[in-house]
C-alpha cells in the first residue's frame, strides 16, 4: 500500500487557520515528506474564497496555484512524486493551455506528475469564475479528460465538444509518461465510472470501508466490461488523519481543529451521502492512537484500497503538521511495507 501527503496549497480558512503556510513552508513540508519516505505529495485547487470562509475570517486566505507550486516542489526534490488532488477543469477554460502546462510539468519533473481531476467541492467558485454560464461540472470534467488524452496521444488533435473546442493542434512535447496517470476524484457513481473508463486512479474522500468496497466492485466491473484491467487502476481515497498517544487525545485535537469545521461545511455537498448514512467524521477518518489507525487502514486495504492518497493531517500550525506526518510515518506506515 502507498501513502502520500496532502499539501496545504488552497486550504487556509477551510482545513487550516489563516494564515497557515508560506511558499517556503509548503516546500519544507514536501521535502520532509520525501525524507520520511512518502510516495507523493498532492495539492488542491481553489481560485476564490468560499462564502463561509469569508464569514469566519477577516483576512483573506492565500490560495497557491497548484501547477506552479508543484513545479517549484519538483525542482527542489529528487524522487517524490507530485500530484494535483484535485485540479478542477471547470475553473480552467483553455484546455490546450492547461494541457501544455501539465505536459511541461511532467517533462521538467522527469515523469513524476500524477494528474488528479474533479468537479470541485464548491459550485459557488465555478459561478464566480463563469457568471451566467450553464454547465454540468461533471460533464465538463468527463469531456476534459477525453480531450486531454487526445492531446497527449495524437500528433495533431481536433476536438469539437460541448465545452471544449480546438482544431489542428500539434501540442509538443507530450508528457514524459505514457499514459500520463489521471486520477478521477469524487464520491459518486459517476466518478467511479469515469475512473473505470478513462483513469489510472480513483480518488474518493472520507468514505467508510463498506462503501469503498461496493464502489470498487462497481469500478472493476465497468473496467472489465470496457476491456481494461481493473488491477491497473489505483484505488486512492483521501482521508483526514489525527494521531496522538490515545484515542481521547486525538479526538480532542481533531474536534478543536479547523479541519473539523471544514468537514462540517461539506455535510450537504461532498459528504452528504455519508452524513445521510449516519457516519461520524471521527469514525470515518483516521483519528486515534497508532494502533486504532493501523486497524482502520487494514480495513481499508481489505476493502480494496491500494493508496491512501494525499493524507490531510490535522494541525493548526506547520510545526504540528510535520509532527503528525512524522508520527504517522513512524507508527503506521511500517505495518504496511512490502
């Protein structure tokens, strides 16, 4: 099983306080992740501040653009892979420019890029960037994935879709990796279907093992029926983690964090199905002492998980974040090596 770290690229005011991490500190977290032996680091993608964050904080949060951030990290690391978790195509309208950026980043990082893409957790961001535009963000995502794969594989590419159009585009260089690993983010059946048809990975978020197991079965069936090998698709859900010496200490740390407030804000959107099913954040995520977290990871592995992707460590400072990374690497990861 692989383990990777979430970067606080666009998380101030949501999962972390304002301010939280400077560019130097984000780079420091990535280098520390490489030192600790994590597989990869993943940053998320936001363009404008959400309404609930503006209401809570008088100071605007810093949202660092993910592709430029990963380029800097790749230049200051040697082996760790870099991922977008997730890039939101609906907020990036010029697909050829985006494809060129992605291919260039994969070239300059020597093939270390993992491209996660999703619809975005907050529709209000899409509406702020595209006022008056009517679109299903899931359809935008699906069309984007197919069009990018065409740009990355054909010498000359044409696309005439509902949301993207280009003609006679010769885009070089191509990504170093062929195919470039594309991970599809999302907790619903459409996300699973897209990953099974087009992706090299599926990134759910905060799902209980039983639900993951059922969705993995769906993914494998769709992949087989479309002529793909299900084993080639990384099952890479994302979770928050909070490790401490006891369960009670971990719960107290978690409930007094900005992370808890953020998860609560998603109860009617990204996490609505889990909330409806009665799942508690403390039980769904990796919260507790090392022994409890190891047992939960074992359950996730049995459900079909191959990668705990972009783990979001609970912290109210960068120092605390790095300490959580270290404790997890020392006390949990060794149980799953080899």
